């Protein structure tokens, strides 16, 4: 039973007489406990609703187009509380955050509903057989799973949860039920790389067609690790050895099944000192949100926009400054050189920013803070604008991880700081001073469709 907060004016629920404050008990005999129940069962054409008003139950019957929405709003998007993580993983980034950041950054979610709705990764330690039954019944797919290792004993040690190994049975059940699986492996040198990685990829490969993709990403270590498990970062040699294993399984998948399936993140290639694979290597970019092929995709769309623009000649000289993480600096600078050569009255300063805020091995653009950018750009000639990558800022808000705002950064630098969307086309337009198309960020309430 869930409380209805609002009813959209003119909606089917509104016309049927449902009011704010009523409680929804069931749809077609199915108890409604959260957003997945509601979204799944409201898709039917003929609905029998049981509701409660002022402590008394009442029944409504509706006929509507299949998949059409009822128009009900609830007190929270999930209709109940988010499920927090039960693990204390040795590599958890949240445990490596400094004190004093905004409270929401310290929340560890491990909620299968968020996996389906927003693409979050879950460990499977927070669900039971009944929840798996529901996923199979609704055919909720795909599910994104943080696997890390298929060795049950090692998984318990890495997650500091004695049930972490046994919970892998849910992964096999989901695969047997033809639920598509996107898996993530956070690689920690000396723990789940080497032979342990070979074992994990062999077991995942055995899931067959349900395995949609696997992303292998190197562990990120901040300077705030006092009292935590003594992890070591990847170096050139260990990153190269991990890549050899990952690419070997990717080659096998390509040869035997027509799809590579297993990928390493861009960061692992950079750590190994190796050239990123070509664009076609990444097929349909199934793990781009995990940094797999992100740089090649950016380069491709940037070059496409550059070619579409034809001859480039600005009416007056333009100068922009772009702060970026140290990880992708060399790749991005080489990409921007093509534009520099084409447009001679355009000055582009790409500035690698050292992440002093987090320290350690953290060097990706998305984890830069306003404070570090401000400090390291101070005293430079910044030109007309400072271009800020969309992934440095909170979704839907112009706020950095350290709570500095985009307007605050502009004020301190004395130059407009402009948010730039994540595509190469948007970066090209921003550098040239053209109007950007589309909106940066995404709708936090966008959800996928499912089969009934």
C-alpha cells in the first residue's frame, strides 16, 4: 500500500475520482509496494484498482490504451526508501571521501530498482529469491551487476560480506531467465587480477547469450585511505597484463559469438601506455558510461562536427581555456590539434588539472573540483571563456563535488565559465563559440521500457 501524493489534472486517475491522500493497495489483484510494481501492472488495458480513503477501501475499474499511464504521483519516486549497500568493499570510493562533503555523496545505494530505472550497478547482496522471482516475472532487463570476481571466497573478502559469494546464485538465475546482464569488474592489483580475472571472465562467458557486456575498470585510490585495506595502484606492467587477459576474452567472444562483450576502460589503456583501440572495436558502446570507449566516441563526434563545418574562419580571434583531468589530457590535446591547424585565429588552451582534492591516483575529468580548477588556473590568461565538462557537475545543477558553483567559479576567475555537453559536437560548438544544441545532462526520472 502506497500513499498518493498527487493526481495529474485531466488524467485517467483524475477523471475516475482518485484523490491526493488516497492509498493504492493493488492493481488487478497484485499488491503495489514500489515503483516497479506500479509501472508494470498499470500497463494493462483493463485495470481493477483497490484503494483506501479515510480508512475505508474502495474499488475502481478502468479501461485505457495499453501502456498508457494513470497519472498518479507518489511521495517519493521509488515509493519507499532506497536500499543502501550492505557491503564494505575494500575498494569502495565512498569510503575514501574526505569529511565535510554534502551528505548525499556518502550514501551507498545497492538497489535493483535503480539498476533498471537509471542504470545503477548492484552487487546482488541486497536481494532475495522473491525479488529475483519478481524480476523474472516482469522480465526486467537489462540488470547491471557489480561482479568484481566470480570466486565466491574472494568475493566475500573483497566485499567484507560473508553472503557476497553465495549471492552469485542470483546471477545464474537471472541468466537462466534470459535477463540481459551488464557486468562491472573493479580491478585491484594483487586481488582480482591475473588468474582470478581469468577465472571470473571464464565464468561470465559461460552465462551465454544473457551476458550483454563486461567492463573492467582500474581501482581508484584517493589520499583518504587511512585505516582501509592496503590496496596498490596499477602500474604500466600490471595494467598491460590485465589488458592482455581482457582483450584475449574479447577476441574469443568476437570470434565465437560475433560480439566482443568484454572490454577494458580507457583509463586502463592509458595506464598501460597503449594506444586506444579504433572506434569499431567498441561495437555499439555497451559500457560507455563506465569509461569504455568514451574518448574514441568523443573524438568521432568531434571530427564529424569539424568536417560538417567546412571552412572555418572566425570573424574575430577567439581564446578558450579547457581544464581537464590528467588521464585523458594527451589524447584530447592531440584531437584539438586538428582544429587548431584548421582555424588559425582560434586559441585553445587545454590545461591538465592535478586532483589535489582527492589526491592518490584520481586523475579523471569527472572527479575534478571547482577549487582545484580555480587554484590551478589562477594567474593564467584564460581568454573569452573557460569550458567546463558536463560530467564535472552534478546532474541538473551547476555544482562541483566540492560544492563550488559554476557562477562562483566564473566570479573567482573573472571569466565566464560555461557548462559543455558531453558529446564531441557540443565540445566543438563551445570551442568555436557556436550555439550548442540540446541540453547538457539528462532527465533523472527517465526510465526504460520493459516487456509484459
